């Protein structure tokens, strides 16, 4: 059941990531061609950056491929952590991108104040390519984020923000174009620094979520509430305790103790456990691994 859910979720993840590769290839070709035509080194550099974006797409695809492998004797809980590490890799790339934007913009301000001449070609070609990049990357961000939320893929969510970081860097280019036309100094550099810092903050948040998963934090409150409702719906379960949850990639691992009628046979008690597990698999969207410990309903065992 769990593996079927993972494979079903893998299809939209792969589709949106392959679409990302296609968009990055097209954008890199347009940016490099426009940069050569207008003499804009900044646009050529941005085109090369679009090519490098495919590294995070590859990380997501590899994370999904290896993270979805069946459990084996060396990895009895599966390989879901690999997808978590892929998310960490994308977050590190975001930190580097944000740091690069801050460093480049800060250096441009220093050079300009020192009387240097670091100016980019601000032709209309640069403007329209930047607008194309904003539209393509923001659209890709929205679609990728939607799939990431539906599939609970941390790696894909991180990659979605990588798309938005590209869109925001192009916004900074548009602000620079406008500021150059209206004579405002440093507007594009300040906007770039703000974008870079925001990208770094998002990356830190993503890393924090990955570290919490690696530290065995329980699943989100909404999922826990759903689990409690499913248990409460099982009328033959008199009480439960020691409910524990954790995430391994996109999978939920949970274990709990349930109290049942002491007069039940082992077969009947097993059926109650099986019914609970089936309800968990059916009603929870994410793949679920359930371990149930059955106890007789006695006063000394109630918590």
C-alpha cells in the first residue's frame, strides 16, 4: 500500500521536474543568445546560471529514484532519507545563490561609489528577457510548489523555491532597468541584496525542516489529529497510549499501544489491529507504516 502511494506520487514529481529541465534549457538558450546580441555580460552570466539550475533538478530526480527503493536488509525502514538529503543539497544551493547575489550587489555599490564604471547594457532586449524569465520561473514555482505540497516532497518544495529565486533575481534586473531609466542610483543593487537575503532565509527554513526530520521530530499537527480521529473511530479499541510518529522522507512511521477487551481471542485482537492499520492506509494520504502493540484493558495498563 505504502509503495503504491509513493509510486503514484512519483509520477507528478518527475513530470514537473522534467518540465523544469526543459524550461531551464530554453531560458538559458534565450538569455545567452540575447546577451550576445546586446553585449550584456550580465545576461550571458544569467543564462549560464540557468544551465546550472539543472543540477538541483537532477538532485530531485535522483532523490526520488533512490528514496523510493524498497526496504532491504541493510535499510529495513526504506531509503526515504535520501530524498531529505536531496532537499538539503537544494537548500545549500539556495544559500550559495543568495550569497552570490548579496556579494555581487554589494561589490557593485562599492565600485560605483569609488567612481568605477560597472554598468550593464540596459537595452530593451535585456528588459524583455528578464520579463520572460519572471513569467516562466514564477509559473514553474507555483506548479512545482503545488505538486510538492500534495506529495509531501521536501526536495521538490526546496526546488520550487529555487525556481522562485531565479524569478526574483530577474525582478531585480527589471528594477535595475527602471532605476537606470529614471536616474535612481543603487536601486537595483539594494533590491538584489534584499532578494539575496530572502533566498537565504528560505533556504535556512528548509534546512531547519530537514534537520528536524533527521532528529526524529513527530509529524505535523494536522496529521497527528487525523491519526487520533481514525483511532477514535475504531469502536473496539477501548483506549490507546504511547502514540509516536516520525517522518522518513515522504513516509509516516507510527507506533502505538491499544487496549482491547481482555476476553477476546488472539485472532479477534489481531483483527482489531488489522482494521486500524487498514483505516490508516486508506484515510491518510501519505504512505504509512504502522506498528500496533495490543494490550488487555486492565486498570494497571491504562494511562
